[in-house]
């Protein structure tokens, strides 16, 4: 029987396949198949066990994991609690530079009780006590004597516990992963995953049209104007909201934006559906708040602020703006993102209908960060944020983060919001956490610190011949192990 191969593409070459080190998206997408965490997310975005067989809270600050006993590393050695403790110590080592450190700042200790039991103690109850253990686990037996993990051989020749394994990473070459015959959940039905290096999007689209890729993506123009019947007969198209939104953020430290009526007027003057229709041919969702739709944090009771030019003009008049004295401001965004620049021009046109004058400045990314964002030297900025399954409201919305280097870029301050964030932080009950975050969603949306604009859709193509693909809230990959690709 011939080996089945899942044909994929990558637009850049992975730099390293060590999952705890900062890396590009190509590295992350490949290493995700090579490693596992103690926990992961199911198809609905809820926590489920992976390398852990079970877990329980002994107290509000003490968490115990019972590990699976049937897990082998790709080299055949047994996975044990030593690996978990080693991974935690490595992440927290001063020699390692990784953004993952911040997730573990509230961890007081991690102890190896026996070969298959780990106990984690937190400094205080922590709402992400479980989620941080989706962290990929590293092999103690291979890396325990490694002097410098940042430059280790392991980053090119990784050994994991994942459903696929790799011999060696070679830069700018295609990558082949082989199914792990000893995978603890059973060997994947597809024998190989091949990532073809295709740096040019037009070439990738050509590969799709020639049926050379099994899973890929489309942009809105392609799906609306460039697909023929041959393409549609070969591929299923799976569409869902992406995990990011675009917003126009006001500098709330400036007098002109302090009156909420001004911010409400600007929101009423923008036709978000028109933005989505022009930019994405309708392939997007109106964004009305800070957290991902359909997650525990999303508040479905918050309605989209209506597009209403008359209401916008009325609110501005109340504050003292009219045709003779128009409200004027400048929005700054970055180069390298043509969609964002186009969005700025559409918004400028829409605001003109309400008598609002918006100037646009576009800057190179690094200059934009150094001279505009970091020193908070702007009226308004047009940017995007990623949306996590388990959001952390503190970095963006807590007043303590309105500091140099903090992510509260717009200077948002609300004591009630601060209090809700602080209560949520020490909540380990998911239902309670949901209540806090739904309240946060409404309060932030009502305050209009941003104009939340749109969430573009993610559009995935999948070879129709592949069996058992089951699209879900988190995408298509959750059950890839069970996919079957006929010869």
C-alpha cells in the first residue's frame, strides 16, 4: 500500500522548531505537530487533557496533574514528570528569552511528586491556571546537559511526543513530517505531511488550481472572482471568522476625545458593513467589542452601534462642532498592510458625510512604533489585535498598563473595568470568569475607547477526497489524526 501524503505549503522557511522559543508563524505551524502540552483545546475551544491523563484543583492555588503512562518521545524514551519540570524551569531560566515567561509569573512552584504526578502551586488563584499548561513539553533526557538552548542543535533536530516527527530542518527546503507510529492516541491515518516552500501567494494559488495542495487558503478576491468549476469540484471551502480584529483607537489623553459623545459620533458615522463589503467582498464580521465571538468572554447582548449620520451630527453639535467648526483629527497607520490603508481611506470618505475631517498618515512599521505608538504621539491609530480563546483583558484595558511599554496604547481608564479585571484574574471557576468577562465586554464597548471595526474571515480550501474533515469553531485541524487520504 502506498504511503499517503498531505500536501501543504508554507510562505516562509521555519527558523527553529523549538516550541518554547520566539519564532515565526512557519516555525509554529510545523512544531505544533511535533510536540504536545499537558492540556489542549477541543473543537469547541474548551480545555481537554493531552499529555495529562487527568487534573484537579486541590485548593484554589494548588493544581495537580496525573500524567499519561503510555507516552513515548520520538526516540522511544518514556515521557515522565521530569520533562514537565524541566520545561517549566527552562522557560523561567534567565538564559532563555521567550514571551511565554509572562504566563508563568504567578506560578510559585512546580514539583515532581512521582514519575507521573506534577503539583503546581500558584501565588494566588489564577484564571489561566489551566490554559498556561497548553505549553509544549520538552525532553529532559536530551536537553538536560545543553549549555545554550537558544542555539541548540535541538532547534533543527527536534524530538517531541507529537503525532508527527521530523529528521532535520533544512532552511528554504520542503519539509516532510512522518507519522509517529508510537503516538499515544494512535498513529495518524495519513503517513506524511509535506510542506512545500512557496514564498509567492500567486504561485500558491496556481498550485491550488493545479490540485497540488490538499489544504490551503484563499483571499476574498480569489473566492469571489477567480474560481472555476474545476477548482470548486476539487476543494471544499471552509470559512470562519479569523482570530483578529481591526480597530481605530483614540488617544484618550487628548482633550478632543475625552467627551464620549465625540467617540459615539465617530462610531455612528462609520458604516462597518460597507467597509467589510468593499475590503473583503462581504467575507467578514462586524466587530463590536474586545473578545472573540462564541467564546466564554463574548457578550451576545451587545448590539452593533448603528450607522446613523443624523445621530453623529447631532452628537457633534451638542459638543460644539458643526460645518463651520468641523471635528478634525489625524489617523496614523503602517505600511505593509494595504487592506488597512484602504480601510483608512474608506473611513475618511464615510466620516466626510458627517462633516468630520480625518487626515491620514502612513508610516514604515518600525518608525511607526518608535515615533508614534511608543511615545503615544497620535490622535488616532489604525491597527489590529489578535483574539485569543482565553483572553487576558489586563494588558489592553487595565489603567496600570497605561505606561511606556504597556499595551494600553490609547490611555483607557475606568475604575469599574479595573476592578472587574482584578476579580477575574483570581477566578478559577469558568462560569464566574465568563460573567466577569461578559460585563467587561459591555463596559468597554459602551465606553467606545476604540472604534471596533471588523473581523475578516479565514477562508480555507480542503481537498474533497480527504475523509473525516470536520470543521469546527477552532478550525479544521483538531482531528487531523483521523483524516484519511485515499490513494
